[in-house]
C-alpha cells in the first residue's frame, strides 16, 4: 500500500486557497475541472497536469455529456486525477481501479468509463486485474501513466522502471526487465493499444477519443516526466522532458516486441493496435440477459 | 417479479435459499470467485441472474470480486458477493473502502475451518472477529448469523435492507453446515417482504454543485450514483462533506465518528437474539449459527434432567447485544455463562468483557466439527456439578 506524504501540502493548499483563474485558452475545459481544489498536489513540471488538460479536452470533444463520463483511479500521484476532474470520479484502493470500473460499466453500460492511474497501480499491484480485464475485452478506457517509478512514495523501483535505472530500491541499478505494456496488452486481447507522451497532446487527444469510441478494452500508455525519477537518476528534469519530447519516434506499425523502453534506444510511440471487430464483454453479458428473457 | 421464486414452501439447500433471497431483496449484480463451501451460491446466480435481468460475473480473485461489487453499488445497483474465510481475508482492504465510501454491499461468508486453507469442506466459526475487525481503521458493520436455510433466506434479505439503509457493508456469516444443509424454506408473499432502498438526493441533478455527497447533517447522507448527474467525487482518503480529500483533524473527527455512529446509535434497533429459559437458569449457554442447534438440543436434555440451563443465541453478531448480557449478568440466579463456539475463543472475549458478576467459561471445539449435543451436555453437567 502506498502511503501519501501530501498532508502538509494539502493543508497548505487549504490555507492559501484563493480562486484560481484559468487562462482564456482553457475556458472550454473549465467546467470539467474542480478548480476549487487547485493547486494540485503534483510537483512543478510534472506531466500529470498536461494529461488532465488533454483528458478534459477529450471529454469536451467526445460529444458524450460529462454526466455520462466516469473516471476511476487507484492510488498514487496519477490516482488524484479522479478528484480534479468534474465528472463522477472514484479514487479507490491501490491497484483496484479496474475491477471497480468493471462493476460500474456492467451496472450501467451506457456510461463511458475510464480508468486513469499510474503504472505501479495498474500493472504492478493491479496487474492481475489488468490482464483479465483485457482478456475479457470489457469496454473500459485504461490510461496508464508511465513515469517509470513510484513517485508518491519517494521513488522506488516499479515494474516499468527501465533496466539499469536507479531508484531508492535499486541503488545499484534496476536488475529487472520492465514490462513492454503494448505487447502485454496485445497478448491479453485488448482492442485498442497506443503509447504517447503527455507532450504529444494532439496525438494523445486523438487516441483518447478513439478509446472512447471503441467498444472494447483500450489501453493508452502515456509517458510522463517525474521529478522524482529525474532526481534519483541524477538528471535535470529538463533533460527528462527533452528525452520524452525528442528521443521518441512515431511508428504505428512497429513490431510490438520492439517496444520495450530502454535508455539506449529511441522510444517508439503510436497507435499500435486497433481491433474493432471483437465484441466487448459488457455487450455479451447483456446479449445473454436478452436471450434468457431478463427484464 | 414473476421470475423470482414464487411464494410457497420449498425444500432447498441453504446456499440456494440465500441466492434466491438476494434476488427477492433486489440484488441485480452478483460477482464472485469460486471457493468451497460457498460456490453453490455463485452457480445458482450464474444461471438465475440473467433471468431476472441482472448481471453475473466471475472475477479473477476475491479482491476483484468485492471491488466490482462496490463499483456496481456506486452505480446504484444492489450487489453482493459470497465467499469463505480465505476469500474474506483477501477482501478486507476493500471492505474498508466500502465503509469509507459508504457503499452498500452484501458479503456472504460461508465459513469453513481455518486458519489458512484449513478444512475447505468442513464448518468453522473462525471469521466472526475477522468480519468485524478485518480492515484497518475504525468502521462498523452489521453481521447476521443464520442457523438453518430458512434463516439464511430471511437474513440475506435483512442484510440487503440494512446495507441500503445505513450505507455499510453487511455480512451474512453462515457456515458450511448451514450453507449445504437442506431444509424447509417458506418464501413469504411479496407483500410481506420489506425491501429498503438507499435514499436519493433531494436536490435535482442540475444543481449538482450544491449537492454534498457526505453532508454531515445526515447520519446517513443521501446517495448519488454514478451517472445520476451529480458529478460526485468519492475517495478512500479522509474527506470532507464535498467528498474532497481533507486530512485535517476536524474532517477526520467528523467523518469517522459519523461512520461508527451509523451503527452504534442504531445498535439497539439492529441487534436481534433469541433467549430460552433465561428467567430461572443458573447457567446460560451462548451459542450462535449452526452450533445453536446443537446447544438447543443439549439444553432440552439437560432441562429434562433437572439442570437449570438456558440459551442466549445472537441472531446478529455485530452489533453484539452487550447491554442484554449486562442485564442477564445482573440477575443473581445466573452464575455462569458458557460460550460454545467452533473456534478457540472469539465471542467469548466479548461476553467476558461485559460480565462482571458471573463466571464466563469457554467451550472451544475443533475447527471443522460441529459440537454434538452430547458434548455440550457433558460440559454443562460438569459445570453444574461444581
């Protein structure tokens, strides 16, 4: 279980609370943000604010009314997104956002349910739920923020930490292979698989809109700079941002086996998999209800 | 309603009675993971749920099960899961979430012998404390103790009602004997069945900004489901009345006291128990669940032999009727309470904590094995002769 060390910060934000004005370019997304909770708990230069903005824009563009959108998050920095976005938002236990979202989707299939959480939450502690939800192909939009580390708890090694990277629990360099998330999602049967960074906002927006549209399990891995990761690896935050902005290569048709992230090769981005023909699990469940004559 | 079990008298297994009762109570979301000796509930629900227009799903583990049940509850649908000891252990963190988010859910635990894998196919009563104290932090639950299929049926409906009324996780603590016992089950006319639904906000959804999901002017705040238009936020973090994280002393004090007050202030209305011969008995046997059947028989024989012994049998273990134990303890003619349970002493400690005058003796029994009436009788005789 991650523990939150945000107490003083939260208290400070309550104490220094004043109404925050958003720049005019954000007027369209303002009704979708819980501005009264700003400033967020996120560090300066963290990528999560960009994701929040892009996701809010996607809700606006989706033509699905905000009251039909639901966001479920687990624990961690990213988990706080469910509390900053003004749709029905649930901030649940560590690693369990996907099964909670599964319950919502099956109880009210007309809702557009998105899971937004970190890599540690979704594929480490919640890895079992992730693979099974993908296998079922339930219609959820899973946005996995990959910052390569456990940020909130102080920078420990995660299942997406690149080999050799230094963390509080791998001071001599990470000995483990990181997950290749697009390959994992594909092997489990996901309907839509993409990888972008928070800086590729146009492409990310497009990917989120596709995830909304596709009736099936969608996975978008979003790479995001983390100040904790930068610091543990003796990098300037700007260097990390530069890597994510420039050392990336878009290749929608890249072989999935080659998508493992490693420091010595460019990071490949793209919309890798789109399988629209597969029926979603929730559809099959309701087909059965119809068939056996339920009300 | 036509697809529900028709009113009448049936001969059925306890686990099936539980499943049918859940459907009558309005449960339309069943989620589970296979585990002996509760699986019959899931098998039955897999077939029956679509027939009544509800959703059935088998999850990858018990953590997934309880979380999906909570998700469905957050979307406004009555949900349940059934499991046994090891599964309940896995669910504990999420049960704390149910308490914190105030999501109604029914958890049926068909107890087996523990610890660990224990004896999957034999009964146990080792989960009474787990269901009360299993998750970290302070919260209260309501837990029923059926002793036969009829009670398993009735109590499952009551568990749904109390979960909805108080927005809490409610438990039905059956055991292998009750779950797999066949017996007479009377399904009452639907007009006799009381069904409770959670209260809805009195503010229309278009004024969602005025709605406080955790308004402390209520003991149990009205509930807005996902998709109802209130655009609420729920978090497992300590939160204020808006549902926003708030780690201050004031918020913590206000929220957690209300969470426990929901049950504590209603304890006398919720608690239920049976008493036999408590007006003249020297010895009071305290037994619950399937063991209370053996205890009843033992007491009957003892009475025939002239031994003044009575029975106190909680039908609900949490909240435990401690005030009634104190009242009985104040009666001079009662000199011993004998707690019989299939564990090494769980409810014994509760009774001991409230009895000041009389002696409290624990009769434990090997997990897995229902104590026979003769065994209880021999213990009563020993104590009586002292």
